C-alpha cells in the first residue's frame, strides 16, 4: 500500500476540502436544525466533478480511484456528515453499481447523468421485516410482457424524495429466497411509485431519508439491472464498496470532533491540561489514525482489484466505533466548561451513531468478518 497521495488525489481532496470549508460549513448547523436537504449543494458537487470521482471519464466520471473518493468523503464529512452520506450512496451504491452491472445502453441513459451530477441516485434494499435479513424481503416484481409490476414498501432510503434515480431490489421468485431477488432501475415519477413519510432522525438530519411505496408500479424490462435472480449478489457487492464510503464518513466525523477537542484544550487558561485529559486525547488520536489506515487500505485494495470485502467490513466496523467513541469523549471534555458552545461536537456525536447502523449494522460486520476468516 502506498501511503502517499498522488498529485491527482491531492488535488481532488483539496478541492473537496475547499468546498466543505467555504460552501458546506456556513449553513451546516442550520440545515441540521431544520432537517433541510439542499439540492443546490449536490449541483455544486456535480459542477466541481465530485459526483463521480472513481468512475471512468468515458462514463462521465473523474477517472480517479477509491482512495481519492474516500478522501473526498472524509473531507465533506468533517463539516457535514449528511452531505458525506448523500454522496457516498450516490457514488458507491448507485454509480458504481450501474457501472459494474449495467448494460451499455443503461450506462448511457443512467450512469452518465449520475456521474456528472445531473441526476441524484438512491439505493433501496431495506424493508420493515427485512433489515439485516434480506432473505425476508416481501417487495415483489412480477413479469408481465415487456414490463415488471412492483408492489411493496421500502424504508430508510437515503436521498429518497430528492433522488431522480433509484436502484430497488424486489423478489421475482419467492421460492428461491435470496436467489429469487432481482435489481431494478426506477426513475422518479414512474406511475405507481410514491415517496412516503419522512423519517425523524437523531443525526444526519439534513440528509433526506424516507420510505418508498410501490403500488402496481410498471417498470420496463429494460430497467432490470443484471439478470433475474442476481439482485442479492448485486446488493452485497454494492454494500461491500459502500462500506468504504461509510468508513470514510465516520473517519471525517471523528476527526472533526477531535480537532474541536484539541482547539478547546489549547484555549484553556490552565498552564497545562490534566493528565486524564492528555490520556483521552492520546486515545482519540490513536484510534483515528488506526481507522484512517483501515479505511484507506480498503479503498486501495478495491482500486487495485484485490479482494476487499473483509477489509471494507473491518474498516467500517472500526471507523464507526471510533467515531462514536471520539465524539462521546469530545462532548464529555467540552461539557466541563459551561460557557463553551458544544453544538458542533453534539452534532458530530449524533451523526456518528448511524455509522454503526447503516450499510450493515456493526453486529452484521462482525458476522461477515468472522465468516470470511473461517472460510479462509
């Protein structure tokens, strides 16, 4: 693994940092407070070429790798984790999945605008009765002539309501359980496709999270992604890459909380920080650096074409646990001073929790890791 960024990687990460500091930061707290998704920010990401960083130039992307992409997500998430996850889902779960499994015709119609940022993407797998157990999925897709008819409900869909394009998983053969699941590309405005209630959330509040409802929704057979029965394989492959984005998001959150704790500690009037405080800061730094190495190792392995499933799960597990630990310690430290404004670190703390839950809960990550180790 090369520990030095290339000039291209440094350039795009610097671009993301500048955008985060000058355009994301000013309204981050207000967007969180009012639970407001700002589509204009996504449009700006597209203008800057940040909506398709690891996707080929031939398909509208920037033609870089997942190391550069992880760096972009980290920089955005230091300032606004909601924007970080919005872009992570759009790029990893939608853009990469279209590139990997789409036909050339599908890539021309859907991937190009996704990579360029003129279409926002969403990914829909979870249902009320099938969170970690995708085999219990009940949304159905029945073939009728040259179309599929979808019926069912999805929940906790990031970017829902704002997205123009959705990758949706439905069962085409209930006898086959996971082998009977298929993936579909569904456009906003398709008859029979409705966006349901908006979720009230603890964190990432300026990210749009809603349910999707399908009532005799007719989808052209051309919109089948991959082959019938390949949906579960496609879903798992998408999540393997998606966990790199979530690891980078968690890393950015942890780094922002740590930076706030360092700034506060240096500003205190005491001659020197207490030994206990020094110990907490050292533990924070150690865990963040370990999380950073794990996240970028997973990104590097994916870019190099090496097996990365176990590595992305380890990175997501450790980085999200680190984000929770570091933000909790930061809140605890800053709360010692009654005149300190802790609103930013409180937001980091709330944002950190969901990184332990989505893209596969950390309990599932431990299961994935252990099974891969035993299989090896």
